[in-house]
C-alpha cells in the first residue's frame, strides 16, 4: 500500500518549527527522544482498521454485522507537523483518534510512536504514551469534571506522571497563564467559566504533561463562531512555541485551512486524498475533496477567481455496515463509471499515471480515484443569497 509512498514523499520535509520555546516549559527528560533526534516520524500509522462487530434482529433472526468504522488507513506525522483529518460525520475521525491515543485497540494495522510499535501495548505499558499523546475533546462542557476545581483538574495529570512534585500549584498557574486564563482562578469550578474558557482549560490539561503529539477532535465546533478564531489562534501559537505535532480533526476543510501542513480527507473509513496543504486546497484531485472544497466559503477569495460551479453532494453517506463495492464514494460521485463499482481505487499519486506525469509539482499528494483530475476549474459558491 501507500505507507512506503508516504515515507518517500514526506521524507524529512516536515515543517520545521524548531524556534526556541518562548513559553516556560520544563525541559523534557532525555529518555523522551524526539522524532527529529531519532530521524523517525513521530507517528506512523499503517493500514489501520477498526471493525465493530454487533448483532441485530432481522425478521425473526439474530444476525451478526460489522461496522467498518476505519478500514485500512495510513499516514505519518512528524515533530512539529500538523495533519488535518477531515470528513463528514461518521467517516471514522474520532475512532482513528481513539486508536492513536490507544483508548481503543485496532482490529488490524499498526501504530508506531517514535519508532515503537504501540498497537497492542497493555494498559500497564501505556504510561509513557499516555503522557506523550494527549487529546483535546470536542465538548468543553462534558470533558471537564464539574465537581473538581481547575486546580485539581490540572494538577491531577502532574501527580499521575510525577511531574513538578511539590510545585504543582505553580505549574498549574503557569499553565493557566499559558492558555490566556487568570492564574488566580485556580479554585474556580468549570461551571464558573464560559465555553471558550473551558476549552482553554481542556487545552491546558493536555499541555500539563508536556506532550509531543496532541490530537484535537473538533476542538472548536462546540464554540460560538466569535470564540472559535480565538481558540484556533491560541492552538497555533502554542503549537509553534512548543514545537508540538498536531492531528486536527474537523468536519470541513475551511477550519483546518490555516492550521495544517498536511490534510487527509476521509470518507466512510478510508482516506481518499492525502497531501500537502497547498496540493489539497489549490489542486484537489478527488471528487469528494472537490465537493468539500466547493462548500468552503472562502475558497474564491483565496484563489482570487470568480465562482463558476458549486458541487452539490447528493444523498447521505452510505452505511459503514455495508459500504458500496469498489469506490465507496461512487453512490454520490458525478464521475462514476462501471469500473468504480468493480475495483477499489488504491491511494496513489497521480504522478504514477503516465498521462498526468509532469503536469504538477512534487510534494506529497495521493488520491484514491480511477479518474483523478489534475487541474480543475472547481470554485466554491459564493454565499451571495
Ligand atoms: N463503539 C462503537 N460501536 C459501534 N459502532 C461505532 C462505535 N464507535 C463508532 N462507531 C461507528 O463508527 C463510525 C465512525 O464513527 P466516528 O465517531 O469515528 O465518526 P466521526 O467521523 O468522528 O463522526 P463525527 O464527525 O460525527 O464525530 C460511525 O458509523 C459510528 O456509528
Ligand atoms: S473512483 Fe470513480 S466513483 Fe470513486 S471518486 Fe473516482 S470517479 Fe468517483
Ligand atoms: Mg467524531
């Protein structure tokens, strides 16, 4: 499959944000080697699969069925790099996040963190991974314990990992300051903060243990639009200052546009297009990516051209219990032909296609389509009505 291609194409070109951290942070222990030190990608996911078996009643019979939530996806994240994981509801983004953080275990495939295979580590062996890989959750209301003060919420991970012993309070106050909250509010409860402030507490909690990779699962989608930009700016600032790697999960491409170095577009448990941000936004090759982009309101402005066509996706996403044969997008694709129902298109570079070779620049860009478009006149519909 494509992991080799991904390795070849990503090479050591990961975004370099090695500027000195402007934010006070305890120096990592020497045993916690970074991806740059080891030459390894920080995270390498290969053919990851998560099937959920279940039973359902059909007529008078109980039958077994399987939800194919994640079905063979591969990608790589390097230190300081940000990958956007984008797709419609139910395509497997959160399941992927839970697998990487090992809150769940894959059905098949491998997850390597700093060169170490963590796919089947037991709970007792996951201590270091729990520190290195942190999550920021979608809902800032339910992800914080309402009975604990902010001080308790932020000092608990420090105690669990034996960090800043005897100086936990100072570290908690430092964390509050880091995320733009008043350090004097250490004894307040989550209910005494707004949604945006609560999400800042969630971010502080993720940062408390000095992680290397943060998985942010739709961290701003539950917030008011006016607050979303503030939280996004905070995340970008922290990412750059602390040289963090990010996986940023989002429903639409607009949200991750300014935040990510690379983007993986998911559809029904598969990655259908994966590449450098510039490739995905300026020359999308997969019809699904084109449709998602055409719904992004700012694309016309960004490309400086007048709108020509809006692609409207018809119908719902099919069930992951019984996905379409061949290409899973074919039931909604305006370009589908017979082969699309018969053969599943592999995730490949269009450069591999002789007819397309030389028509675009290098860099990571893979898509899974029998009829990729190297150049498209796609533009978004301007919200003029
Ligand atoms: N524990 C589970 N048991 C059975 N099915 C599950 C389970 N967890 C997730 N699924 C199914 O797997 C599919 C992918 O779910 P997932 O939550 O990963 O999607 P998502 O892309 O995060 O969606 P959203 O954007 O709505 O958060 C869905 O069809 C979901 O119903
Ligand atoms: S493989 Fe066929 S159905 Fe799938 S996206 Fe490409 S053209 Fe459409
Ligand atoms: Mg989700």
